[in-house]
């Protein structure tokens, strides 16, 4: 007999701390710029860039690079799939917490 444990609902792409943090920040806004995400999550440029690549590859974020006042600026936006994945991750975490309390 197999039972479905709430931990089985955690998404390996989303569950990592920085990626979960990115989606959490984006759940609170329409978009965020790279510098804001870097500073908020307290990570290096390279570390954030790698996590954004993973989320982009999964279809969870869209990245837009453009120039503003002659300076490059990178904007990140959660896709519908990313918002859905984040909501499912939160639901799985809530189920896990209920189970162990």
C-alpha cells in the first residue's frame, strides 16, 4: 500500500530556496528587476542568474533585457505556469505543516 505524503507534492525546480524566493517576490508584484531580486534574496549576480535560467527553462519566468537611460536593465516576470507552480508549492508546504503539527 502506498500513501501520498505531502512532501511528494514539492516541486524540485521551485523548492530550492533562491528559486522559491524569486517566485515569492514575483507573487507580490507584476515584475521585479534583477538588482532588486539580488539584493532582496542576498545572492550574487551569478547565483541569481543561474537560478533565473533554471526557472526560465521550466517556463516559470520571462526575462526581459532592455536599456533605460543608456543602462542595461533586466526585468523578471512570473508566467502563469510559474504562478501556478508557486501556488502548488505553497499548498504542498501547508499540507506538510498540517501533517506534522
